[in-house]
C-alpha cells in the first residue's frame, strides 16, 4: 500500500511546489524587461500596435517592454520562438488574425497554434483596406475586378508577411468571390509592401489601415474598399467590398497578445488587467481610432474562444480554396 501511495505523494508534492513557484513568480513579476515579439518587419500595422502597447504596458509594469521584430514565413518564425520560450511572462507575442490560418497553411509547424499558448488579451480589430497607387489606373474596386477578369494573371498585389496573414487571406477570399486571378507578391511586413506599392512595383495592396492611412491621407494611395461588414469610422466614404457587388464578403483583422503555454495564471491575469487598462485610456483610444483600429478589451478566455473559432473558420476556408503558403 505504501509503495502504491508513494508515487502519488511525490506527484502531489511536485504539484504543490509548482503552484508555490508560480505564486512566487507572480509576486515578484516583473523584475526585468519584458520582450514583445512581432512576426513582421518594422513599420507595419502589427509593429505599430506592438510599440504602442509596449510603451504603455512598460509604464504600468514598471519595467521596459522591448519590441523584437522577427519577420518571415507568415509570422511563424516569431511564433515558434515564443512557443519555445520559457513560460515566465518575460516573452510575449503580438499576434494577428492570420495566426488562425497558420495550422492549415503550414501543416508541419513546430507548435500548436492553440495549445501552445496562453491567451493574454485581445488588443483591437480592424478592416483590411484595399489600396492602389494614386498614379495608377484604379479608382474603385470595380476597375480592378474588370481588369483582372479581362487579363487573368496579369495584375499583382502586395501582401505584407505573405502566408497566413489577414491581408493575404483577404486577397485570396476576394479572388475566389470575384472569380479573378491575380498574383501575390509576398513581403516580410506591411512596411516593405507599402514601399513597393508606392514605387509602382505592384498594382494593388491589401493592408491594415494603421499602416496604409498616412499614405491615403497624403494622396499617394487611393482607398478602393474595406473588407468589414460595415464601413470604417476612420474612412466613412470608402465603401465595403460587399457594397461593391460581392454580397456577404467580410474579413476582419484582429490583434492580441499571447504568452507561451504554461505561463502562470497570476502573471497572465496581471498582463490582461494592465493591457485592458491601457486600451480604455482616452489617449490610447484616440490613437487607435486614428490608426483605424477599434480597441477590444476583454478576458483571456474571451480571446481564447475567438482564436479557436477563427482557427476553425480560416482553416475550413483555406482547405476549401486549396490555398498554399508561398
């Protein structure tokens, strides 16, 4: 009987020690700088939001939050790095809605897109903005669709990050719904993609307003459509894709923060509380609105449910359309 109980007793001791360690970690957290990893190049929407969150979160934590850009492979390089990081709250990931499509696009990922992480907080939601150079021929979405139908495979478009990103998937969904053929030119982030678009290297761009808006406001880019169900408050004069003939079309991008699986719940709760607080601050909300992003405070559980449902939705669409990573 004693030999049977001894392993159980040791297991209970180990669990108790682990809980005590987690509680101790939470009490002293943070005692050093925190790293917020971004899977895209500097200058893009995810990077802009990460730096906004990092600055405000660092103030509330009392420790610097350093943004670390690890672009490439549809953000899977950065995501893998965070998944394998020590789960102590010092390595976090700024994730986009493209994360939900990663498992379907990259079947050999080294991590589980759901079980490999602890949801911390959703940061915001945004439409995808379809833009074209002001110097080019396209002034409305119909121009693009008509040209693409007459010239299959001749038009190309920029998608920051390539692979499983909200922008590239929005383009794929548009191509499917409009029954057109255009060629994607992948870039490591919105910054390089916009640079190429402004230089006339590509015909069209799919981007989040936070990075494209300055160029729209300067007159260098023409906004053709937003992909959400309703028009954007930031660009109320820009029609939706659905309004321009593709009824029911909807793609909404979102951003949030993840931590490696096993991160102590008290630390997750602390981070969630601080991120929600910064999202409800008037100056942050004004900045987000200026970027075309709607603040979305909520619980870790709420964010986890969103990721699970979007993973199912994006995965089904990717498999149905036969989309493959570039």
